[in-house]
C-alpha cells in the first residue's frame, strides 16, 4: 500500500499551481544559466519559501545532469522534532505539484538494518519543510528520468554521531548513480533569531553577516568537518543545516572518490542596516568529482 507524503507546504511556501511552479523553476534555472555536469554529485541548497530563496537554489540544482543518476539522498535538518539521531521516512512516495518522487524502499531497509536510524511519523515528515523545499527542483530537473529518493531527517547530532553517520553513508558516495541534496540556510540574523553578532570593521551589518557566512562557506569548501565545527563553536553562526552539512563533510572524508565543494551563489533575504532589522542568508554549492584528486589517489 502506498504511503503518501503530501506536498504539505505547497500553497504557502511555494505555489501549488503546477503550471505556475514550472514557469518559476524554468525562469530561475534559465536565469542561472548553468551548464549541467555529470561530475556534480551533490548540492548544498537553501530551503526557505521560494519567494525568498527560489532564485538562489537554482544555482545549485541547475548543475545537475540527470542522465546517469537514479537515486537522490536528501539530508535535511529537523526544525520542529527533536531527535539525537537521523530519522528515515515511513512514506513510499513524496508528492510535488509537478510530479511525484518514489522513495527507494530497498535503501531505507538497508539503512534501517544498521540499527542506527529511527523512523519518523508521517506527521513529523509533513511538518518539516527542509527536504520538501528541494523536491520541486528535483522533480523538475529529473523530468523524463526515473529517479528514487532517500530522505534522511538529520537530528541534533553530537560530533561523534555526525562522524558515525558520515562514515556509514560514505559508501553511497562512491556509486555515481547516487546524488546528494543537502539542505541548509545560512545566517539567521536579528533579535527574533536571538543572534546579533556584528563586527563593525566590515561596515554595514549586512556586510558583517556576509563576511561571517563567507568564512563558513570557505571552511566547508576545504571539506574539513573539524574546522567547520570549530567555526560554529567560535561564532555560533545560525546555520540551520549545520548537522546535515557536517554529516556530508564526514561522508566526503571517508569515501574513496575525491569530491570538492564549491559555492556558486550567496544572497540575503534583506540587507540589515540597524539592530532592529533581521535577515536570513542563502548559499548554493555544487560538489564535483575532483579529477586532479583522483589522479593523486591512483599514484
């Protein structure tokens, strides 16, 4: 029996009108003007409402060449449900207004058999937006191609758990049929987010936020999960997908394919100029097979 995860945020966070949604996605992908590359094996992309981060997300999803990919792993943070673990979906299909994405039950069972994962109820699954906001883009990019999804809700993990899940999932990176969609926004700045870090040397507040975010982005590009953890501890930047990003960095550390992350787009929901303002930052990255690294490993 099919267990359907509805597109619960359609009609609020993005349009539930299929034609309009197609038009918006086509527009943003066209504006990004990226060349699809089979070397791109993962993306980091935002998950805010499309009126805020839809344009930025296109700079991640526009890199995907769907021809040889048959499975997409989704790694999204948990905003409402507390768990110190990673949780798997009970759904068999994830719906979007522009086409449904079947869940790869075989891989879900394989992951469940490790004993390291819990299952989330459908109500938890549908309340969470972090993975859903990637689905319309994936449905769009994979139109005409057969693809299954493996959604993994990443809880409030300890450093040890991040490393453990990274090691456990790393084998899937080495199969070029697998793709990874990592969900995160960047700095949530303002008193409503209880975060108002400001270094005046950068000038306006929004410039300070950008400098802080770019520091984090550069550390993520090095692929070093320990350095990323130290950055988060020092600056406490409110990167909501820090756990999925950390798991992904550990995956890249443990897999045998050399993959390099590169950020391609950065935006802010608004430009903060005084302490009463607030904003959320969005950043998109593509993770590519690093040919030079492959040669090094073969020597």
